């Protein structure tokens, strides 16, 4: 499995049902994954933070889309199955003709600053559309040309662990998990306000170990990795801090 092909599951803060993927899925009830494709042209790769933030916002846009949110929506049933079986996400890379082949497939694309990410409806883990299944990456990661600024006051922040090293693909999926957990925790009024504002958010690494400990014990939504790749199982990777979830 390459570094952008991340199969993950998460648990959430107390008060919600855990969404942890394991090996109990049967052939009759296959696990689903949510595919995300990041556009990485050879000459103009996106900045790492732009890619993380765009992935998180793309997933929120997907969740709020009427095709997902409304019971009559074409993606609604599949998304419910995906959520019930563990919110695994897969991030892969495309450029040039690969991106052009992926674009016509059902889904939505979000472009912001230097990054462009397309989200597709969940698919069974072993039944990918061929134009997505062929996508891969080898030896590619993303960097920031300069350190990102401090988050603006009042903007939701997805805080990454300062104790873990993650590739850009892994971090993109983890940030998207954190955004989804925050979305689940919000009431209808707060969700609508966030959606109307265009899902502003920031992805930043926690300042230090003390800041991270305070975040992980605050009662805010916490992403815990299932341990499929890169880091040990049950590692805390992201804390979702949204003003509407403040105690």
C-alpha cells in the first residue's frame, strides 16, 4: 500500500457511538471507503497545509450536499452504510490525464488556494471504479513553502498531534476525519452557520506536548487511528476545536 492510499477508522469522544473498522465485516456486508483524490501536477504541487484544509472542507461539503444529506439523495443510502461500518477514507493522487479521467465520475471537487481535491461517494473496499483504482503515488509528499500563520480568531481548528509523523496523504485523511467528527457533534443551527460561511477552518499542529494534552482531555472530538498504516493503533491524531463545541 502506498503512502497516499490510507485505509483508516476512527473513534470519537464520549457520548457518540464509536466508528471503528475491524475484521468482522463479512462478504455480505463489505466495508466501504470514501475516496478522495488530490490533484498534484508535477510542476505545481499544492502546499501541504492547503491540501489538508481543502480535503477537510471537501468532506464537509460532501456531507452537507443534498445528494448526501437528504433521504432522497442519490448518495444518502451509501453514505449511511459507510458511516455504520467505519468512516474509512482513502487519499490518492492524480495529475494530467489521470485527473481528467477521474473528474467525470460522480462526486464533487473543491479548489482552494493551491489545492484541488475531489471527493467521491463511498465504494466497497474491493470494488473501486477502474479510473480511481489505478491511481497511486510513490515517493511523493507535500511541503509548505513557509510555516502557516496562526489560525484566525473564531475559526474552527483541526489540531494535529505534534508527536506523530504523517505523510501528507495520511494527514489529509485524518484532518477530514476530524472535520467530520466536528460536523456530527454540532446541532442543526451551528451546522447551517458553518455551511453558509463556506466551512472556514484551519489545520495546524498543536504547539507542544502540553497543548496537545490539554486538547485531548478537553472533551472535544478526538480522532484515534485504527493502525492500518504509518502509526500505532489507537494513536490520537487530530482534535477538532470548533467554537460551537466550547464547554
